[in-house]
């Protein structure tokens, strides 16, 4: 996935997620992030308290 221009200064990888509901069915609590046109952005914390943004 190509990184949108507003995110280029940020470090990290981008992933495309096919089914957000799959995460929530397994108890993952999602936090909405600032939206970029054409992209759905959200984050959550892994079991080690690391923030993951998708």
C-alpha cells in the first residue's frame, strides 16, 4: 500500500485490513484516528501495551 502524502513524515508500515469486525469480535478495542480521504484509520493496543495503528 502506498503511504498517503500526509503520512510520509511518519515512521511505520501501512497495512490494508479486510475485516475490521473480525478484530472487534475477538475483543480488540479500536480507537478512531484522524481520517485521510479514501482511508479508514484506527488504532489499538497489543497485549504488550504497544500502540498499533492501521
